[in-house]
C-alpha cells in the first residue's frame, strides 16, 4: 500500500521535474519518487547529434571550466545557442519544450545530467550515489533519509561525473588516488571514492550548500537557538571575543558560524580560510574581505596550499577578524591560538559533541595545546543534531575561565531536550570582566546593551528581516549609530 506524504515540482535550467514522497509497505524507508521528462528515440538521437555539434562550436578552455564566473557566462551562452538550434531543427516544438530540451543539453554538457534536477531541490541537504546498482539516497530536511527511484547507468558514469567535478576545481580522482574531496562550482561539497576502496562500487556524496545562507534570525525562527543566546554572542562578536563553534557531523556548526560572522562590524578587515568555500558574508563586509581556500597537490605532487599555509599567510595581511572553516590538526590549532594571542579575533569550528570533549581534544595528544594557549579562547558554542526528531539545537554555550589550575569552563546556557527549552545556567564572569577591563562598561551597562540587542533581534523577527543582506545592512547602520537604529525600531 502507498501513502503519499508530499508532492512538489522542481525546475533546473528549464527542466521540470516532479517529486512525490510516499510510504510504501514493501519498503523500510520512505520513497523519493522523481519524475523527469523522457525523450523519444528520435529526439534522443537528435540531442546526441546536437551535443557533438555544439561541443565543436563552443570550445571550452581550462580557465572557463575552473572559474565560476566564466563557466556561468559560458553556460548562459550555450543555453541560448541550444534554443536557437532547436528552433531550426524542431520548428514545430513550442518555446516551453525547447527550453526543456536546451536545459537537458546543458546538464549533459556542463553538469551531472538528470542529477542536476535533484540538486535543484532546496529541501535536500545530502545526495548520495552509493553505486550504479542501487538507487540514489537523499537526506530531506523534513523526512530524513529517503530512497529515490533513480539510479545511474554504470560505474563508469559515476566515475565520469566524479572526474568532471574534480577537473573543475583542480582535484583528481584515479585508481592511484581513489578518494577525492572537492566541491561543485555552486559551493556544494563533494566526497567521492572509487572501487575497490568503496567495496560496492564508485560513490559520490554531495552535501548541498545553502543557496540562501542561514542567518541568526532564521535560526531563531526554526528553534535552533534563542534570542538571548544570539544577543550575548553578538556582544562577544562586537568586542572581538574568540569563539569556537563545535558539534558533530551535520549538526549545523558551519551554518551557525556563518550566521555569527554576519554580525561583525563592516569597517574591519576579514579573512576567511577554508578547505571548501562555504562562508558567505553580507555585502557591507565584502569591501575588505579576503576569502581563501586550500588547494590539493597536482598529479606531480606539487602546488599544494594547505590550511596551515593560509593561516600563517593570513597573519601577515593585518586582519582584524579571522574565520577558520574547521580546525583538524595540531599545527592548525597552534597557529590559530597564536593568532588569538597576537590580537586577532578568531571564529572557528571543530568536531566535538560537548564542551568536555573539545577540552580533551585540544589538551590531549595528538593536539596537546598548552593550557595557557587555550585561555586565548573565550567561548565554546556546541551545536547538536537530534536525529530522532530531526532537529538542530544550540546544546550549550560555555566560557573558558582564566585559572592557574586546570582549564576550567563555565556553562552559561544549556538546552534541555525535555520540553525543548534553553535555560540560563550562570551569569558570565570572564566576558563581563574583560569588557569592563577593556571598555570600562559596568555590569549594568553591559546588561542594558544586551537588552538593546534583544530588542533589535525581536524587531528583525517581527519584520521578517532574515535575509543575509538585510541583516548586513542593519549591522552596518547599527555600528554607525546604534541609538538611531534603536529609535527607528521603537518609532
């Protein structure tokens, strides 16, 4: 028996698909049924002929493949040319059908074929091609993991897609190098592996990059965090505290860090350092922002630029703020803490499930960061993914205390699963003391500032100001004249 749960349409470059999500008594998971246009034999032969013609007429240079701006212009040119050619060859076909055929040609030439339609589904977070024998798996924001009704034709096709993805971002996947970490030009992260390293066949896993980045307001609205936590972290961001966002896989730590970064003052110099480009900052921060990405070795083993290389180089560029995508190794951690101690404000992420776990990761081998170095970090924010209910929450916010003994932390906020609520556990001591020492603000003035920030946040929630550019403009106005912003929201 089949029970339909949801139905909606997708459009990717003129190609329209329909998704039906349903329960099936014969399956142990819910089904993601994608219907896309099917070509008749004659049309399919014509499309193959056109692919060969257009490959000759619109040659592609290496620079165009690897530059997102140029490849987008090239795709636009190809799409329009394809429609013109289709009008010549199929004069009886209407404009809508021509657009579909042109989109299919575009996907075959520059994309991942019909997989591009699935990539257009904004409800999906992950797309997993496990081999050519089994259907694709997708992770849906609402329903979790689903089995699709589509699979690729062969292991060679999976390899071709992986190789094509790698070439565009200067990565390589071969039998000698069977693992690849890359990204699509859209920013979506890609992990690929080849048989026999992956025993059942070649694989491609795509983690989708949010087209409209999560912002602090959207995270409050969906229950991930609270207005009080955001106001406190905004205060810490404003006064250049060092913050580490930690969490497990897919807990939302990068999204949370990105949302915090949008609260930075726009008159400062920002450097972001990542393995795969994910950080998105609002327009007011762009004027003095340098986004940097690491680079793997070429086939000859040359040309590698590591995260550590970028972190060391960033310290020579006079940044006010450094955003580090994810710290994984001891050398990276040492450089990051050195940056903190030399007066740079750092926001970063690491893998850990709790505050105690991140303390152990940092202090014990292989990292073994000295305690006096760790005290350069002010705050740890823990993001948590509740897989049972498919929700993400800020599990706890803790501050690092400066002590002559063992590294101590104080939990300020903690999420309670029972009741899905956040409680304020303790009042900040270190953050408030540092603000008093460096700005002269009294406890009452700090509390008043937090209340002002909460009012601005509530106004943004009430007025649906959750787009990253809208928040960027409000921050720009706030840092110029906070009183004017407060007067406006009350007027």
